[in-house]
C-alpha cells in the first residue's frame, strides 16, 4: 500500500532553491521503489518572504508547516537583508519557525566519510573514524530568555542584555533525547555545560545526573564548554553523543561540522514532540556569493531528506538508499568545488544531482 506524505518545502534564499530542486528530484526518483508518494507544497521564509510579504515568517507558512508530515528547509539570509532591524531579519523567521512548531531538539551528525578524510583541515589520524551526534536544545536558553534587548543604564550608557534561562522541564526533555540517541548509538553521552560559573548550567548538570539513573546502559560524562571545544579539535574520536544547550550547541555543532572538511556535507534534524512535524535542513548557510552559479553542493540537503525519511516518516530503507547514493557518487569521484581535490571530477549542483539520480538507478 502506497504511503502518502505531505512535505512543506522552504527553499529560502541564496543557494536554497538550487539545492532544494536537486533534493526534490531525488525524492521523486526514489518514491516508487519504496511505494511512497510525496505531496510537495512550497512556502516562503527568510529574505524571499520579506521581499514578497514584508515578514520573515508569514503566518501562511507556519500554517502550512503545521499541516505537514515534515518540513524541508534549504537556507535563509544574505547580505541584502543584513541592515534590517533584528526583528525583521531572515534569521528571525527561522527562530519563529522553530518556536512555532515547538522544535526543541536539534540533531546534528558529524561523520567523517572515508572518501573525504583528506578534505578535513585536521590530520588523518585525528579525524579518521569520527562519528559524532550533537543534540542541541533549540527553543530555550539565551536566544529566547527574557529580559533581552538594548537599554540605557541609570548613567545614560547603552547596555545590551540577554538572559540565559532554563526550567527543569526544558532541561529534562532535551537530556532525555540525548540519552535516547546515545542508547541507539554507542552508549556514551557527554553533557556539556559551564557549571563552574553559571547557575543555569549547574541545574543542567544536576538534572543530567538525576536522569542518568533511568539509562543504565548509557555512560554519562560531563565537560565544561571551553574544554569540550578544545577536545573536539584535539581528540574528536572520544565523542559519541553530545547534549548541550542552545548557545553552546550552536557553536559546538559548527566546530564538529568542520572536522568533516566541508560544512556543505552535513544535514540536521529539528524535532519536537512525537506526531508533530520536524524541520530538516543543511547545517550550511545560504552562500549568497555563489547563488545562481551552479556551484552549490546539494549533498547536505539530500542527506537532510534522508534524515527526514528516517526520523519523521519512519522509512529507514529509503533513507539508507539516499545515503548509499551519496557514498556511491563520492566513490565515483564526483566533487563540487567545496570538496574537490586533484584527480576528482568537478561538477556543479545540477551535475551532482544527475550523478545521484544515476546512482539511484
């Protein structure tokens, strides 16, 4: 029996429409093999939404996303909108999407593909075999805490304020995702905080320790965020699963991404409560400097679609087929500019898409 799914597409800005087009073609190609049917609906977000509606996240977009089984997001932002007030910038639309869909858990894998070990800026012996999953809290912490803003002090001096705050329940639900994720991987969870300085981090650590009793099969460890950053570049193979707050996770997941040699290869999943649509997107940005030039790497978007199949649609076989197509194409030597090296076959975004379609048969 054919499984039908409603997918909202958010191409966004910059290279977003290019990499999304490749991903839609790949999903359409794979659907018949696994008896799947996708109903795609495109909506506005980010700079393109500002240009057409004056808002970075139109209400129509949020309504469409809520009615979907999953959301595929490409990229948002660009130089064109950088001077707008903060509440009107494209990034505000992304924060609104996460908040509006109650997406509190961000999963970012950083896996070294054997074909791309030499693309890393670190030595082969440091990165070969790295397979890390960063679980980042997404709707709390310093990005959402109140009060925040620019104020005038009693002396008239301008003062910027952001508040890092977490409730016990917010910590518990993300740390549980960390434990559940580690349980399905290699059974090691590292909780990252700054408990030696921040009260909010002390609560985080206390709750992680308390919850560990429910997961005897998982080994829990702790690192302060500055040490964790150092360890990621010193000895990344020590990590299996990392769970941390919004700000720390934002920074550490990008650091982990660069272990792989190109942020253009890495997907992510933003998840909420079971039964609600998640958002699946590349880790990289909109790359406005190469937009429209057929230079973008679509692999992270395709791998984000694989995460969508696995985590949102419960179609692991289809997800594996997409992931296998990516490794096959890399084995064949096809490379976009961000991962190209001597002896490889240089292709653009469309060329990489064509190679993926051939690999899928």
